[in-house]
DNA sequence: GTCTATAGCGCGATAGAC
DNA sequence: GTCTATCGCGCTATAGAC
C-alpha cells in the first residue's frame, strides 16, 4: 500500500493561490512551530515571507485566522486518514508495520506542523476539545481501537481501548521527538523502525 | 524506598519568602502552563495572584526572570533525582516498579510544571540545548542508560542507550498526557500502572 | 512590602497608493 | 496583488507614594 499521508508543505506549494499567500503560509508554519504562535510577530512573518505586513492582512483577516488556515486543512486530513485507512489489513503484524512506516514518515516530514499542533494542544482549550471529540467521540479513535481488538483475537482482550491507543502511539511519538527535536538519529534507522514494530506488536498481544 | 520527588507547588509554599512573591510564583506557574508564556500578560498574573503589577516587578526583574525562577529550581531537582537515585536496586523489575510509581506520581502532581517545560522545550532553543546536554553529556542520562544495561544482564544487550531511554520514558509520558490532558482516567488506575511496569520490563528484556 | 500612576513602545491591524 | 504609512491599543516595565 502506498503512503497515504504526504508533506503538508508540498501541498501548500501545489495549491493554485497567489504566491504571496503561499509564502505567508509557509513562513507562518515555520515561525509558529519554531518560536510559538504568540512569540511570533506579524513583522517577522512578513520578513520571513519577503512580503509586507499589508499582504498578510490581504489574505488573512487576523493572525489567528492565519493559524486556523494553517492547522485546519491538515487536521482534517489527519482525522480522515490517520486511523481509518487500516481496514484492508488481515494480518496484525502487517498492519502494525504499515502504521509505523507510514505514520512515522508522516510525522518526520511534517514535524513543524506537529510541533505547532502540540503547542496548541497544551495551551488552547478549543484545540484540546476538538481533539478530545476526535478521540472519544461516536466514531472516534477509541471506538476504532475497540474495533481493532475485536477484529484481531491475538490482541490481549483485557486491554482497554485507551491502553491500545497508548501502545500504538507512544513509541512513535517518542521516536519522532528523539529524532527531530534532539537530533539523536541512530546510525541504522531501519533498526529503530524494526524495534518500534516489534515492541508495538508485543505490547498489543502479550 | 520513599518518594524522592515531591510537589513543586508545596515546595514554593514552604519557602520563607514574602507572601506576595509566593502568590506571583504560583500564579505564574498556573497561567504560563495553561495559556503559554507569551500568551500570559503581567496584568493577568497580578490579578490571579491578587497583587499589583508593581509587586511582580519588585521580586522579578522581568517576565522572563519570573519564568526562569519558576523553572530552574525544579529543573535542578529533576536533574539530580530523576535517574540518579536508582543505584540501590539489584532487581530490574523492582527498579522498574519504583521508577514507574515514583516518576508517574511526580509527573501527575506536577503536570502544570511539566506542561510549561514541554512548551519551552518546543519553542526555546536555550532550554532545548540545556536538556540536550543533560541527556547526551558526560554523566548524562544516556550514559546512565548504558550503565543500567551493564548492571542488568537481563536487558537486551543489543539495545542502544537511546532505545533504552525511549522504552523507559515513552509509556509514562503518554500515560500522564492521557490522564491530565485528556482526562481519560481508567476506573482502576492501578491496573494501568501494572501494565506500564509489565510493558517496560518486557520491552527492556525481550 | 505593596500599591497607584504612568511611561514608552511594540504589536496587530487598516487605509489607500500603485 | 502588493506595498507604504500610520493608527491606537495593550503590553512590559518603572518611579515614587504609602
């Protein structure tokens, strides 16, 4: 199966929108993720994008609007693809292998987005509530984890949906932080990926 | 062995410093962790602490100074105790049990500090460099992980120090985020703690 | 030890020329 | 579609009274 989640920056570049708008989006993503939303000034964004501040407000009605227009499209894509596309797999270890390969790759190439998202999650109640619904809601991630547990009898049936989610996400999260934030990349990174898969499989089934 | 890491807020309260200074420290911790450093104004801190803005600048020469004086003491304590005090354990499963019990407890009762710390880690190069040194430096955390691997032959000797650190930290991190950020606390939380210990032990040795 | 009053300016945002 | 010029608020920080 091909990768389903792509580079967000490429996607911005491919859109048919004025070049000024593109440059502002990319500059906003870069500076918000590196310094934080409130620590970044519109003057800095304008300079990074090589446009004037007036141009920013031509396309975005406020600084908040720029943040929203940055986060929403990718949030939508993640919500639609991060978990849902796993129904074709009949074999648990293959499913885990795909999830690790695809999602780690996605998180690595979109780490700036991820950093910005995480900052918002920690400081913005609206963002937190949105994600809470995505996790615990009707057809949310937890319901999906329960589904997985039913489909694969190898999974320890005593695990709760939350525990399954934690087992899936936490090693990938930690790996991405290790590599992108701390620059601690192993000489052989495929060995790390293999370890992630083995640990997730073991923790799900033991 | 008794808990070695305590509540940071209690520690502030027990210090022999003017009550205004205490109130400002606690208000700063609360607001910075909830809204972020740059999103919090000194007027809000003054209001939350029920003091005037003048009082803030009596004790802290700048807003940045308040942040520094909040983070430094606890950073120091963590650096000195988070990993180092594990040398008395001869039994790996007991060591893991202690680490999980003690550190999860610490992270839960100091989650506001942890949230603030994580925000800084993502947006502040100085903080990141400080932690990088603490992790990779001479007598850093990674060296300590290597030490653990030598002391306990049950640990998979093919694991790298970074992998050992990841195995130790990532499940606890995810658990704390689950409980404090998403309010997803299991009916029986001791079952979750047991699971954490079992998974960490299994992942270290398999 | 804490407050009131205020300085000073950086910031987000807008209007209008080109 | 982009820029220049500018407004006015809200922020950090200070001075000095009590």
